[in-house]
C-alpha cells in the first residue's frame, strides 16, 4: 500500500506541475475553440455537445483528486516549516500542532488570541491590561486539554475495539 501511495504521489506531483503551465491552458483553450468551431459541421447535435460535456466532466473529476493531493502535501510542508520557525524562535511553542484541533477549538483559540492582541495594543498605548504571555498560556493550555481529551477518547475507543476483536476466537 505504501508503494502505491508513493507512486500516486509522484504521479500527482508531475501532473499538477504539468497542468499548471501556461502552455497547457492554451492547449485546453484551443481544444474548446476547436470543439466550438465544429458545431456547425455536426449541426450542434446532442452527440456534439455530449463530447465536451463528458470530456470536461471526466477531466475535472480526476483533477480534483490530483490537485487535492498536491494541496494537502503543500499544506503539510508549510505547516512543518511554520512549526520549525516557532520552535527556533521566541514565539510560543505551545501553538505547535494546533492545526489538528477541530474547528470549534480553533475559533475559541482565535478569540483568545484576538483578546490578547487587543490587550497588547492597549499596553503599548499606556493602558493597563494582562500580559499577552498570560493569555497565550491560557489559550494553549485550553487547546492542549481539549486535544488530550480527544486523543484519550480516540485511544480508549481503539482499545475497546481491539479488546472486542481479541475476545473473538479465530475461525
């Protein structure tokens, strides 16, 4: 399975790089223009229309998977680079891995960071407020608690699943 995944990834990289070139866009545009110009020859028949509809549907369907693969890899690479920057700088290391939180946790964390940014801005204008480090610590602690709960629920679910499977006798 790993070999098949590796082959698909290499194929997706080549195709996504290839399809992103201007020459391919011009080729696609030329193909559509050629198809359109043959309309009078075929009397704008249903078959004539079916050719472009089927072709574009198939190409679009397949390209969705290839481009999603490329985008997912790019996102992971960018995330790894951001994590490296956070870990090697004075930024808060507790924010590493927050991309794995669910949407609700991320929104909550975003609200806390916005509040911290407001307080930070107010501090620099001479107004009193709590430190941004305190707010970051609270936000990260909250996110980590949720993450640990989710991981422990997942782990206990897998353990229960394995326990249920091990109690069965092999056929």
